[in-house]
């Protein structure tokens, strides 16, 4: 359930006050002869549009992205393509940067959807690059290098690295030094970097978020190999609207991906609504700030709740979830043990959590708990349900546990 | 910078650099000429008139009226909690209310002669995505679809580019009004076999683009029988079904299946969209209707790459479930398209130009073969260029539609006002007059 409901009320308020005008234009039905009035009228939004997105919206999104990254970098709308969500963006880049049968290096644990986005139709293999709890699942260049060599031994040609920053499911931020090392590595191997930055606006805590775009700004040499993916819906609680972004400095990639956007365009009325929404600077600022504040609050409360149950989480600085270590609570230190616990969490406690094995985590027992679609009042309820599941496990020997389907009879 | 020159530039995929996107054909080049010098009644009366874009603008006013009167309901969907559902919903099943509305609309268009189950509808961001998605599902890279010519130039991209599938053309001739014959299907199939290519299905457009004509019931029966004999799929792209001038003249493959008691229907899949019949291409609303459970399930999963915005689904669910509105819209739209068609046919006839018999769509199929210097593709392209640059009309040459006979052109008539169409007809008239007078 990776939805962000934390600022839904703010967005809803905006819509109630502004949306009708935004979609139909003032005065309704293309009254004024002026350009803007026409664009917002039905004939303006109904007609064929450039498949890669309205320039107006790109300008607005570029500004928004810059804002959420604390203005550390400015985005050029002409290097941007809009897609119906972030997963077609990842798929399109997979088609453009690699041939079927080639591979991407992807640090684990990673977002389970990548298996679909990268492998399914584009036929690109994923070489997992394991990260470990010992160093809070940080990415090491040595591990990347090992992955690269392993691929070579298997006869697989590595065409790029796909990183997520903030990472999902862990929520790590990649620091400047690591990003520079990544660039060096990519240059040395002559491969691409896809930086999935869809949670950039959902950072919390004190660490600084650094976008790949910031490094490339001052670095002319590596421009062609860096491509950024963003998702407007994550930071604005608007997942239903489906607006993803491909941002690339490589003109050839832009040209090819631009043609692919025909298969995955954003609906025009949605684009027009978003142009209005994003140009309301006061609203945008309020929304960004609130999003962070609320995420921080929920993260802290949720982690504290889990800690009380004896469950530690990896240190996270972004995203909608926390990455919890339940390895002490599984029957056997294996994927099987993990999935047994997951089954209880899902079917007995009725908590929709993601088991680490779906994210290709090499250490069993880690789980991804989403908190951004909850309120603070829900936390004790969740913790209670988890407690019931695990107390059956810890306190009583197996033969005394009766599974009545409610999980806590004994 | 010397260092930069030494570094090998980072390479792109074969898909990225291939020409299979097909966007270098005259079909798309004409649009470029239009983009650079677009006609405007007042500000640019000598600009290029766009007759290469199959867009329906004749019924905008009805949509405008509807949305103006129902704006709140349209934006959120009837009743709250409209906003929250709108904002967060991203399930690839699509809104049930929208699927029901679409199924109902498709039934209305077919005069109730076919029934559609909303749970068999898969939503995609446009028919372009629907056709590509189906191809991914029905064919492996290197496999082929049989497609009757002339066909929509976009298929070269939509069916082949990322999928790696091939198109084997099924040739048709003007002598029988470009209808598909079983013989032509068999010939195409044999050609594929001879090239060691696996044929996975037939893809029809009914009503046809660019012919602007419905496929006769008996022909559809033959094509279905052929597909059954060869045990291959049949995709029926029916995006112009609501743009048939007389409702009774369109037979959907769904009707034939119903008449056959849905026997052996798992090979049939229908593509539909609101871009043509409702004139809403910007909304990006397409759908796949499949009689095959596995295809429905897989297509649904794959549609995660091409979802329709929830807000759009809500808006349209409201509108399409308003039966009074849709009934009136469909009827009026057909009448207006028919009138336009008659206007252009008469205008062309007055200029001495004949068209093939048409009864649907947003375009007519014009025969300029008598004007060709040479009855070749080159001759046709030369004629096309002079029409584009001298007459300033962007029309689509038959070669970009893979027509087997040179000299045919697709001319769109619904994407402009009546006045602009008059201007275009006048230009054509003058062009033909000039050709009659012997050059000095």
C-alpha cells in the first residue's frame, strides 16, 4: 500500500476550491478568444496533445522538482518527458538503454515492481547487488564491481545501474560521495545510470538529499549516461492521476523515449488540472512542508512502536515505509521462515506488509511496513496486532499455539 | 575537449535506434509541414490545411454543453467521496463504474446487437497502447500478424517496434473496393510460411482506416472462419464503430460471435477507444475486450504500464452512463459525419475526382491515379509533394498505408470547420482546373 494519504486533505481542499475552473476554464466553454481560455476549454483538452506532455505542465513539474530538492538544482523542462506513472518510465528507459538479454545492476533490497518494469517486456536481466544490514544496507562500489564481473562470467552484458534514491524499501539516502563514486564506476564501465528519485519529496530527518542532477549540472563529461525518474503522484497524494517523469541529458535517449510516450501518455484533463495546482505556489509550499512534517512524525511514532515490541528498524530518511528486522521472530532463518511469518501478518493480523524476499533482500526476516496511508491513531492498533502474532511465537512453544484463524488463542 | 573525444560514447539499445517507429514516412512528414505553416482562417489563410489527421471535431459542441452542465459530477464522479477515490485509485482493474459505462456505450453503438461484459474490459491509455499490448501478448518477437492493406500507418510502429513482431500484408484491390478475400488471406499466410515466419493472428480495422468503409458481414464470417482454420487470433480494431454513417451498416465481430453462440471465441479480441467516436483523443482512453480469460488477465497486468487517470475515468463514467446524452450524441454524430462526407464527395466529384465507396470514419479514400506521371510509388510521392507544397493540403499517400495500387490518398474531413473544408475543396478544384489547361 504505497500511498501517501498524509497531505490528501490539503490537496482535496485545493481541488474543491479550484478544480472546476482549472479544467473548464473561466467562463466555461471556450468563451474568451485568448490563448489561455481556449487551452482550458473542452476543445483545448480534448484534442490530440504532444504525447510526452504539455510544455506548461513540464515547466510546472520542473519548478516543483526543484522546490522539493530545496532548489539545489534547477530542471530544464525541455529535457523532460511525462509518462502515465513512474513504472512506464522505468520500462521505457529499459527499452532504450539495453537490448533484450542485457542486464542492469540493481542494489538489493529493491522495489519488487522493478522485476516487472525491467524484465517483463523489455527482457532486461537484473543482476542483484546485495547490501547488508551491517552497514545499514548502504551501497558499496566493491559490491557493484563484483556484480559486474559475475554478469560478465555469465555472458551477460551490463548496460546500466538502476538505483533508487531515497531507496525503497530501506529509505536510505545516497550521499554525495557515493554518487560521485557511482559516476566514476559508470564511466569506467561505460554504462548508464538510472536514478529513481520518486521519493525525493518524501524525505524526513536531518540528512541532505542530493539528486544525481545536481552532480551532472557541473559535470559535462557524464551527462549522457545519467537519467532520472520521478513521480509526481508520490509527493502530492495523487497516485490516481498517473504522472511520471523521465529526465535525461542525453538527446538520443530523449528522442527515442519521446516516441515511446505514445503508449503511455498522461490524460489531458489531468495535465490541465495539475498545471493549475502546481502554479498555486502558496499551496505547493504548504503541501511540501506538511508532507515532510507529517512523514517525520509518522516515521518516528511507527519506529518507536515497533521498538517497544523489540523490533528494530533500519535507519531511514525517506519514503512511506520503514524496514523492520524481524529475523529473530521467524521459525527458521530462511525465506521459508520469513514467508511463514508474512502469512500470519497478512492473513491473521490483516496487515499488508512486504516480505524482504520479494525485494530480493539476501538476509531473511526483514519486512517493509507502510505508514503513510495511516493516521497516528492507527499505530497502536497495528502494534497490537503485531504483538498478538509475535507473542504467540516467542512466549509459547509451538505445540501450545492453536491457530483459530484469529491468531491469538492459546 | 580532447578527453571527451577519446571516451567511447555510451550506447543505446537497438530498439532505441531502430527506424521501426516508422515516423520518417511521408505520413508524419506532412504533419511537420503543417506544424510549420498551419492554416488559420484569419491569421494564416494561405497556410497548410491539415487533412492528414483523423480527428473528430464535428461534435465538440455537444461535449462542451454536457460538461458545462455537469461539471461537478464530471470532475469527481457523482456523489462523494469522489475526491479521495479519484486521487488515490490506481488499480489496474479500472473503476467498475467506468467499465460498466464503456460496456454500455459499446452496446449502444452496436444498436444493442451485441452484449459486453464489463469484467472483460481492460483499460489502456489509448488504442495505440491497446494494439501494442495485444501484440505483446499474442505474438513473440519474429512472429507475424496478417494485416489487410491499406492500413493505418501507425500500425508499423504500434505493432512492430517494441514487440519485435512482423506485419505480413494481406493485399486488396480497387476492383472489389479493397475488400478482404479468403484468397488474399491464404496468399499472405503462405508467404509467411515460405519465409519461415510464424503467423499468430489477423488484425482488422472495422470500419477501415483509411478506406472509411465497414467490412461486410459475409467477409467478416470468412475472416473468422480462416482464423479458426489456421487456429490463430483475430483482433478487430473497432475504434470507428460509432462513426458509421448508418448504424445498421456496421457489423461488429461481437455480433457474429453471438450468432455462433460464442463457440470458439477465445481467439477474438476487440479494441475500442473514445478518441474517434467521441472526439476525445487527448483523454487517452482505450480498451481491449477479450473473449479469452487468459488474455484478459495478462492484459490487465500489462495495463499497469498504460493506465488511464482515475479522474478521467470518473469524468467519463458519469458522461457515458447518461443514456439520454449518449443516445443523442451517437445519433447526431453519425448525421454530421454523413453530411460532411457527402459534402466532400460532391466537392471532389465536381473537381473530377472519384473516391472509393465509403460509409464510415473521418476520411474518404480518394483516387488520384489518373494524375500520376508514372503508376509507381515514386509517382505517387511526387504527386503528394506537389499537393502539399503547391496546393497546401496535407493528405496521406496510399503508399504510407501500404496500398498495393499507387495513386490513392486518404483525406480527412472531420477535423476542421465546414468553412475550412470549403476552402480545401476550392483549392483542389483550382488544382484540377490548372492541370486541364495545357502548359504554356
